[in-house]
């Protein structure tokens, strides 16, 4: 159990730390640190909410009897988080175009009166999603005894390692120029956002909320490709693959489950998952292109006059 608790805590904590870290680093580098406290408000509220979910799940909901309800909560949080991260990518890209000459390290960032609310909501949803997922995963590996997983050495080491990796990542970004920082973090956030979208769609198809246009002859959901032999997305899939084929996958399911949780990796995507994943990137490119044209048009107005 310690190894499972370690992997779960590491991947969930790392994603939350990296995204919250991007927000804080971004605010620092545009000289808007006055908004940092609102980010931390969101983080604290999310931790309290996650603890509340764990408490309710352990004491009142009798474990697996209510596990089905988790899917709807996860779907909602994933879709809202995807939307917020997309908004953040667009905002950061827009600000990166306002860099001028000697003021590269400062941007005239316009944060409205609702800025505090935005910061709280962004950070809250990022952290609460990871916290709630951790609760459900811990319930799964311990048969409902979440406290046992929380008190394990694996969970503690996973959290510490995630903090160390996050620290090293952001320490390295201090040497990166602001414009490059915007580009790198925007790509990073886009990948996470696309993964959230695909995971939400996958869960909806698994529980029958969303169907599929591409089905097998037996009426089951079809798959665009299957690369389980390369890397299963879960240890259970790895066990089934070994049982069915007698072969070991190239990369084991422990690594696969990390990439699934962190980047939305899928070993056998449905047609909808495949289209939406790549369609998301296409949509972002189109939106960024439109944003760039509007910016160029605005810049040209003074000269036209």
C-alpha cells in the first residue's frame, strides 16, 4: 500500500503544486504579487474542502456504497478546471505580446475588480480536484480506510518529493526570460487542460452518460488504436494484458497511471476522446490566432490615424 500511496500522492500533489506555482510565478514576474494572498486563500479553502470530503466519505458514506457518485463530481471539476486553465492560457499569451523594450520584466497587467475572485476560484479548483481524487484513490486502495493511507510513509514521501520537484522546476524558471516563460507555461497548461477534457469524456462514456459513434460489432465502444503493449494506463490493465498475452508491456502500468492522471494519457482512446483531444489543440491555435490578429489590428490603429 505504501508504494500505491506514494504514487497517488506524488502525482496529485505535483500537478497541484505546478499549476499553483505557475500562477504565483506569473504574478511575481508581472509585479502583481498583491494578488498572491488570494491564491493562497483558494489553496487553503481547497485543502479544507478536501479534508471535509475525506471525513464525510470515511464516517458517513460507508465507503464503496457511494463510490459511483464520485464520477459526477470528478466530471464537473475536470470540465470547469479545463475551462479555467484555457482562460489562463489565453490571458498569459495576450500579456506576453505587451512586452516592450526595457520593461521586459514588467507588464501592464489589467486585473479587474473580480481579479481576487478569479484567483481564489482558479487555485481552489486546481487543488480541490487533486484533493478529492486523492481521497477516492486512497479509498480504493484501502477498502475505505482513508486514514490508513493518509498516515502511511508512502503518502508523506510522495508529498515531499512533489514539493522538491516543484521547487526545482520553479527555481529553474527564474533564469528563463519572461516571454519564454509565458510560452513554456502556456504549453504546459494546455497539455494538462487537454488531458482533463479527455479524462472527463472517458468517464462519461464509462458510466453511460455519453455514447460513441464508433462501436465494435458487439455494440461496445470502439477504440481508435490500442497501445497497451507499450504502456498500460493502469496496473490492472497491465495485469490483464500479461494474463491474455503472456508478454510484459514495454513500460509498466505504474508509470501509465501517472501519465493518465497528469496528462490524460489513454491506451485505447475512443473516437470522441481522440477527436476532442486533438480538436482542443486546434481550437486553442485558432483562438490564439484570432487574438493575435486583434492585437495587431489594435496596434495598427494609431498609425492609421
